[in-house]
C-alpha cells in the first residue's frame, strides 16, 4: 500500500510539473468569420492582443486590439489572416487558432489569461491577473488534444511498472 501511495505522489508531482500554471488558453473563432471583443475592467493603461497559438512566449508578431474591436479571419493558403477593424493583420500558422494576451507595460511583458467564465459555448469573460478582463464573443476554447491524454496515461503506467520492478 505504501508503494502505491508513493507512486501516486510521484504521478501527481509529475503532472503538476508538466502543467504550467500560466498556460495560455488557445482560442478559435466560433463562426469562422468575425469576433467581437468588448474590453472592460482594466486597472490601468493596458493593451490586449492576439498571438499565434505557437507563440507561447509572446515574442513574435501580434495583432493589437482596440477596447471594442472585431477580428475577421480569412484563409491565406494553409494559413489564416486575422484582421482587426483598423486594418492591421496577423498571419496565423496552419490554423485559425490564437492566444489572447494582455500587457500593462507597453508590450515589455505579456501575460496569458488566468481565469475564464463561459456564459454560452461561444462567449467568455477572460481574466488577466492584475490587469483586467475581456468579454469575447464568437470564440471557443480549443480543448487539449486527445493524443496528449493517450500519450500521458501509458507513460504514467510505464513509470509505475518500472518502480514496481525495483
């Protein structure tokens, strides 16, 4: 029984280590067309932007959004072009998936969302710790791929089997 408890403790530690606390939510437009973002609740001068889903460090290109903005998505070969009402655009690699991020220091550091509240399947209140919140309409959170769960469970089983043999 003690060995089983140790394995469970190691598995929980491994899972919490692999799951970053500030992991960004990946979003996709719900209607493949336009998305309205109504921003409010800021605690100071902040900027909201979207980044490509692959840019988890927020170091690459971004599309800045106005306090009330609409973003349209158009296919561009295998990629997608996201364009705001001001005409600025961002090329999204191989999908329409994107990440919201907010900054309070003129883009020196960006933070991902820290909490979500779903009002409907396509409207969310997205919170950014210490900065503010955004009401997003016509977006959906992209679920974790099943492949991740299918890969993770056998790895945990192998870890337990290896510990049992010793």
